C-alpha cells in the first residue's frame, strides 16, 4: 500500500514535470490569477471562457491547465479582496472582512503574504488528501451498478441544492431545468431526436460551452455594468510583505484548522471553496482567543478562510475524479471539458488512465508552488491590472468569449446559444435563481437517465430496486435526511412569518 | 390575494412554464414502460416534477414576503446580444477584422462612458491581439478580410 502510494505519486510527478504540462500549468495559474484578480469575474466564468482554449490540448494537459485556472483564480480573488474590498470571486468574500481592514491599517503586505502561505500549505496537504482518499473511493465505486449510480447522483444533486444559498425550492427547480436541458438532442437508446425542433445543430445536444458562458459570463458582465460604484485601491502602501514573528505565532493554528476544515468540506456534494471559506471563518471567530478582533483586521480572519478555500477547492476534485460526479459548478465544468475530450469521468479513469489521474494531482502541488513563488513578486502587476477601467475590460472579455465560442464548431450557432443563455442568465439573476444547480443538472442529465433506464431494465420494471439495494437505499436516505434537516427550520421560520402577517 | 414576493411569483410561473413545455413536448415521443423507458419517459417525469416544484414556488409567493423584481436592463442586454450576434453571423462574410471591430464598438456603446477614440483604439488593439493569438498562434481557420477583398 505504502509503496503503491509512492509509485503513484512518482508516476504523477513524471507526467506533471513534462515540459508541455509544466508550461500549461504555468499558463493556467497565470491566466487564473489574472482573471481572478479582476473584480466580478470568478473562477466559474473564467473556466467557462477558457474552455475552448483547452480543446486543442491532450486531455491531461487540458485538465492540468483548467485546474491551474481554478486555484489560480482563488489566489487572485484574495488579492482583490484584500486590496479593493471587492471579492474577486465568491469564496473570497470573507477575506474582505479582515484582509481589507489590514490593508487600511497599512498591513496589506502581510495580509497578502499570509493568504499566499496559508493557501500553499493547504494546497500541499489537500494534494496528499486527494492522493490518499481517491483510490479507495474509486475502488468502491467500481462495484456500483446503475441503481447505486442513480441514487448517488440524486444524493449529489440534493446535496448541491441544499448547500447552495438562496431558496431551496428554486434550487431544486433549477436542477430539474438543467437535467431537462441536458436531455435535448439525440436519445442514446432510441436514436430519437428530442426537443430539437428540427434544428440540426441541436442533434448533439445543447452546447455546454455556450450554455456555461451565457449563464455565467454574459450575465456577470451585465450585472457588473449595472453597478456604477467607485472602488478604492490600496496600491501605494502595500508595506513590507513579510509577516512579523507575532503574525507567524498567531497564524499557524488558524492555517492548520482552516486546512483540515476545508479539506473535509470540499469532499461534500455542494462543497468546495465557497462553503469552506465561510465555515472556516465562522469557526475561527468562535474558537480564536482574538475573536473580538475579527472584522477589525485580525490576521486569523485571513489565514483560516484562505487556507480553507484552497483546501476545499482541491479536495472537491475527489468526487469528480473517482465517482464522475461533480460536487460544485467548477467541477461540472471540468466534467464537461473531459467529456468533450472523449473521456467519461468515473472510477475507471484511475485504472485506465492512471497517468492522467496522478499527473493532475501532482500538477496541483506544482501549480501551488508556482503561485506562491510567482504571485508575491508579481503583485505590482496585479495591482496595475486592478486599475484598468471596466469599460475596457468587458469588450475584451466579449471578444475572447465570442472567438472561443465561434471556434467550437466554426459556426454562429454556438454564439447564438450563448446569447440566448445570456438573456436567460440575466433573468435568473433578477428573480434570484442561482444558475449553478442548473449546470450540475445539465451535466448529469443524460447519465442519470441512462442509469435509471438500465436499473429498471435489470429489475424488470420494478422501481423499488432503488430502495431494496442497500447502498442505493443509503444514498436516497441520506438525500431525504438532508432535505428534511434543511427544510425543517425553514418551515418553522416561514410559518412564524405567516402567523405574524396574519 | 396579494403577491408578497414578486421574484418568486415570476420564478414559479417560469418553472411551471418550462415544466409543462417539456412534458407536452415529450408527448410526441414514445413513453415506453417502466421496464423499457422510452425517450419520453424521463422528460415527462422531470417536467411534471418541475411543474409541481414551480407550483410550490408560485404558491409560496402569496404567503412568504420576498424582494421586488428589479427591472431588467433592456438597453444593456440589447447592445451586448446584438454585438455578439453581429459578430457571429458576420464573421464569415466580412472577416474577423471587421467583425471584431463591430463587436467592440457595439458592445462598448452599452456602457455609459462611450468615447469613440478610446473605443477605436481598443478595437485595434484587441483585433491585433486576437489575430496573433487565435489565428496565427492557435491556428483557427477564420477569414481575416471580407470575401470580396480576399
């Protein structure tokens, strides 16, 4: 077992150190940081925008680059939070609280440094966690039949909606809409065209990239254009970067706790960076001796969530790589990218393409090292980037998205799809429907149908097969429990509201 | 009955609409049986479920208070959408250079600080960059100039 572990890692590092992979890892983390720094463009939109760039690459190189973009964007997002008090991406929202206060006190340097150090440490630990937990999980998943898979997907989708913020009912409806949109195109078992309305381009289904770019990219641009707020950038007084001895004494425990917390939360469905950073901040505030300084520039308030979000970002790869089930929207984009590359993510990837699996894991460590080495010296460039006015940025983003989407099939159809989903995305924002659950459903739709179909065929049309097989029943019970737990207090609260209104 | 949460009211209606749309649309296909699910089976099931959930959201909007719907920024949406569609549908006939210029100029007019000189400079810079990166670098087969010139 021990030897196997080392063999795997050395195989991975062998792949990750190939110059082409190193190069694209570097490009990925740089692009990720660059776009992550820009306020209002998060990792999701970034990955959606850059998906077409990766199609010409080999699958492993593409995954390495996309993963680099993901954690690069996390790093970049923290920089923006600290210097501008605008989260570069959602997972950095809590970093604003204390990071920005530190910057106002002239301690932007140590805040940036602690975020980089915490993220790097968390990245290293999370890499090992992925390497240790993924193989047994994949081994287990290999024994799953179609009914187990179907129930697992139900559980994953329920988990993702439960942990998403906002209305649970609307999140469920969005998942369903995603599942249905995923079914558009040729039905695999009958060859029937479904919901294509005679449009030839829809026979392969709705284009994933156009959908994701429209819902996230375009909607985000329009939301940003609606805001006309001014922003104050702390550029002149970054101060010295190195944290003081006192800072180090105060930050190492929060970094450890943040890492552990983030690694655990990242694995959960719906988990990942966002949940990890919020949870870690709340936890740290409760147990820290300096709890009363939180919100006023406590270094713990930067160290814990920054470590947690990076750890969570990385461990959220586990369910995607081993089960083929994305736990959050970024992982759904990764699944989409893999499928376009002709690889169906799932437990077989590890045994059939070990070089890809372990190469990706090793590259995460390398990418994190690149970030910590590059980022602090490059901080000056990122700051200059923050000063670029949005009126220059958004046409540039549109150019990039337009060319990328057009190039998918060299036809205007995907551009049209992107525009349509852009409009839909704006409507979703206005009526407070999160698009993330929709993307998860969209990716899982065809797989879910196929597994349900097979499960029922094997059971000769008896739907109780889903609850008589123990593992499948377990997933469904877990899903129902999650729903009940989350709904219960909400029902109570809403009932109180009703009574007050009467 | 008073609508207490306009956002949920519209969201509920939208979900009911989508749900019914997929359910009715699936009526054109074979439903099959539980043992052999036809192409209509899963969509009918999901569409029905969605209409029910949408109905719950709709109902809830009369009971639980929520936010008002902020107006959709039609002008912004119009400029951005038109800019993208012009780019997409004109790229082949007029070539990348002019299509990009159109995309930049039209999308930039959506903003509230439009300065023609600035925008033209931006268009030139982005076009040069895109030609270098996408056409020369990544080898995308885009025509650069209009057909009648090429």
